[in-house]
C-alpha cells in the first residue's frame, strides 16, 4: 500500500517522517478483507480549508476535525484508495487543552482510518465505541515510542 502525506498548511511545522511512521503503523488496523487498499493520502489542512470541504461535500458550513473520503476501484481493478483530511488548527487547539498535540494528531489519523473500516460516529454510542478502539491503537504507538515529535 502506498501512503502519502500532503501538507497543505503553513502555520505549523510538521515532522513528515515521524508522522509517516504513525500512519504506517495505524494502517495495520485496516480491515484487509473488506477492501484491498492501494493508496491512502493523509492531507493536513487548516480551519478554512476543512470548512470549505465540509460545506462542499456534506453541505455543513462548520469546522470539523477529520473528513474521510473512500474511492471505489476503477473498472477492471480491485484496489481502493482514500483521502483522510486532518484539520491541523483543531489538532493544535485540542492538543493544547489535552496537553499533548502529538497524541491529538495521531488520534485524528486513527479516527480517519477507523472510518475507512466502515465505522460511523453519527451517534454518541457509535462515537464512543470508535474512540475507545482508536485509543487502544494509540496505546500500541505509545509503547513503540511513536507519539513524539510529530508537530513542532
């Protein structure tokens, strides 16, 4: 599987190599039997860009944390691709509140990957279940010392 990290913001300095290690590790949680993933792009944007995307694709004129797009294979192929759009402004804001900006970024990436597995957070119980699963994934990253130096 090809993994891309696209930084479409200039406000924060991100450590691409460290973030790619986090993404690669989290992608091991993708359900391979459901979809045959070929490419996944993590796109880092700011409040303004994610708000525009949210309005364009979901008709919601509000800022959000993560938007996940999954693309079906082109005819004749069986490889899926996806874009996970991460709001770095919200990562930073929420990360400051929780005293760990790096963890917050990894949590948002995990959340996008959880959506690729077909999970939804359109109710309190579903959101809680997703967050509990994502926190377990992040515990593994923490044990492997991967949740450091993602944003400086």
